[in-house]
């Protein structure tokens, strides 16, 4: 460490010596290379034009999104209802079988149990398949909405000239301060409703 400190001191001394020699050796740099105060211009960048959109409001106020969300929720409930109904059916079969009481042999019990397990597997597999299809449908819907939103904002920004348009909302709110004059959500809601209406 001491050795490094010595080397650093020597390097600094050489640098200072060079600068001293360069400044006071009597050799003047060409006037063309010397910067004049008039050469310096105000280089401060103009402030960025920023706006933001509230995603929660888009979800609540864009008619197409609300309708589609209700449709997806309805499909989810239908899947759950069908699955529960299937399990109730298995329960009823089991209760009916048990009413036979002493007439049930070991072989009958094993066969019935295997049948129930197979039916249960089919019910679970069907639910899994339907849920996967619904997830894919939801993802596709959200992906299309995102594309439509980007497409709308590109068109919208042709006259607004924002450099950045940010999104804010529950779970994605990274802005610690928001100036409400920069909120363009109502413009986006109205524009997207119009766009979706034409799309239909």
C-alpha cells in the first residue's frame, strides 16, 4: 500500500511538472485553438416532455376491456362450476354404492374405487385443459390490448410530441411524484373506446 502511494505521488508530480512547463515555457498555443467566451453556448438540454397513463382507469373505463374481462370471468366461473359438479357426482355415486352395505364384496369395493379414481382424473384433466385454454385466451387478449394501446399512443403523440409516456397503476406504480397536469388518461380512455368501437 505504501509502495502504491509513492508511485501515485510520483505520477502526480510528473503531471503537475508537465502542466507547469506547458503553461510557462513561453510557447503560446495558436490563437485558433484558444476558446473564446463567445464560443460557449448554452448547452442545457430542454426539459423532456413526459405524460403518464393510469392503467387502473383504462381497465375500468374502456368499454371493450370491461366487457372482455366479464366474459373471461364468466368462463372461469363456468369451469369451476363444472368441476365442482363433477365432484358432487362422484360423491353421490359413492353414497349410492355404500348404501348396498353388507352386499359389497372386496372385489366390488376395489373395482368401484378404481372407477372413481379414473373419473376423478378425467374431471381434473378436463378442468386443467379448460383453464389452460382460458389462460391462453386471456394472454392473447392482453397482448392485443397492449398492441392497440401502443398503436393508439403512437398516433396520439403525433400532435402532442411527448418524449416519454409512462404507465402507472396498482402494483406498477414506480413514480414517487405525479403532476396531475401530465395525466393523459382521459384522452387515452376516450380514444381507445373510439378505436375499439371502430374495430368491432
